[in-house]
């Protein structure tokens, strides 16, 4: 089984698969019943329509079951939202500046980069700031998206679960260069991430434990 790229991807994919499966089931059920009824109750076979009376049990069933299904889908969405909006207290914090048309990432030891480097299996919280207009921080592979609004403090978080390189996009139209507002997210093993972070740190700010701050 292929591992998900992040813990958020796992949450979102789980809800997506269940909801789509429910929709497909009812699409097939309704289509089959519709075709069956059209054939079975064709006017050619039933020239004289017959009046029928309501069935209380049937009405309760087809009201109760959809209601329970909708409540279940709401619960999936709510629990997923709670996960996505509640980063661990020990999450590594990275400050993200968005501006037309680039991303800039700031680490606690003074490192600044136009590529987002993060350690594997470590919760990462990105604090989002806009210097000009509305933007949206979007990592498709991680199923992470959060608006970046001027004067508003937004954040999102994730825990990378697979080493690799992923695309960061802006999901909010922000001007003529919107489609070029791209960056890379690189997931590294902890030791390689620490080495990279310390090698880029200003003199005197190197810290082997910075990823834990």
C-alpha cells in the first residue's frame, strides 16, 4: 500500500472516498430502480392506473436513512476540520510571507528560503502572512489549503510522512502573475534537515534542536 504524503492527506482521502462511495451507491440504486419501474410499470402493461395509499414504514425508512447518512458525512467533515485546525503544541513553526508573486519561508534561527524544507514525521505549523493582496497557500499532495489574507493571521499545519519534493501553489487569483506563484516543499529525513538548516543559519544561530521549537 502506498503511504500518504501527510497526515492531512490521510484524513481528507478517508472522507472523500467514503462520501464518493455513498454517492455512487445511490446513483446506481436510483438509476436501476428508475429503469426497472419504467419497464415494469409501462403504460402498455398497465393501461388502467391504480390508486395506492401511503406506506408509513417506508416513508420513515427513506427519511431516516438519508438523514443518518448526511449526519455521518457531516461528522466526517467536522472531525477532519478539527484535525486540520488543531496543530500539536510542539509543532515546528515556520513563518510564510506571500506577495505578488512569490513565497518566502522564515525559520526560527534566522534562515530565509524560497523553498520550504521540512523534516520527516515532524508536525509543522506554517504561519501565513500576506504583504499585499489575498493569496492561498495550497499543497495539493498534502491536501492542505489555507487563505492568506492581509491584516489577518491564518495558519495551517501538517506532518510529512514521505520523503520527497512537492508543489506549492497559490489557489487564490492574485493578479497577472498568479499562475507563476509556485514554490517547492521538500521533505527531508530529520538528520539531513537539521544539517541543511544549520548550514544556512547566520553565524551564531546554528541550533541542532531548532526543529523542535
